[in-house]
């Protein structure tokens, strides 16, 4: 069983993960409104991935005989100024999630909570991947542009990436 303090911190992380899902859902809607269907699909796939992260922590807390304490989820930020802004906000958001995960790992270490420390390593690795992916997309947007043919190429690439994210997040049969 984990400490009440660790459980409270993990409950807060569930809320952060649910906010992340909401954040990506909002970006998906904005991309769809701009006829960026590949980008919209990518953000929708990220929405599903973040929901699965929340449920992973939820299951861990239940397995540790801790109480689940769900809270309100804040509204995502207002409309963005275009695709570059969407991904710059995404990078900022992912960095804040990385910081929160690192704080959880630090707390688990201070408590000598080895089970939670091990559990959180998956999230540490996941955040490295998340930031690298967004950094790559931002690099491509800067290189090829966020208009015209460059934008169309990136939108098509994001559509293909969304399929891979969805396949990876799908439960095994």
C-alpha cells in the first residue's frame, strides 16, 4: 500500500492526464475546423493516448488499495493562432507534464516507495518520446512551412502517424 501523500499526488496526475486528453481534444477540433484532417486525427489519437495514461494510474491506485479522488478538469486553452501555435503549445504542455512526472518520481524516491518509483519509469520514458515527437513536428513545420504544400505534406504525415498511435494504444486481442 502506498502513502496517502503519494496517492494524493497520483490522483492529481490522473487529473493532469485527463486535462491532457481534453487539451488534445480541443486542438483536434481546431485542426478539424481548419480542414487539417491529418493534424486533427493526430491530436485525436493523442487524446486517446492521454486517456489511457489516466487509466493506467487509476488502475495502479486501485491495485495499491488507494482511494480514487477525481476532480474537475479545467477547460483547455483558447483557440490557437494556427498549426505552429498548436504544436508550440503542445511542446509547452508536454514539458509541464514531464516536470510533473519527474516530481512524482522524486517524491517516490524520498518516500522509498519502490513500487511507485518503478511504476513511474514507464511515464518517464513515455515523456522522452512525447517531447521528441513534438520537437520533430515543430522542426518539420519550421523547415517546410506551415502553409501551402509544406503544410499539406505535414498534415498527411500526421494522418499516418495517428494510425500508428491508434494501433499502439489499441488493446491486444
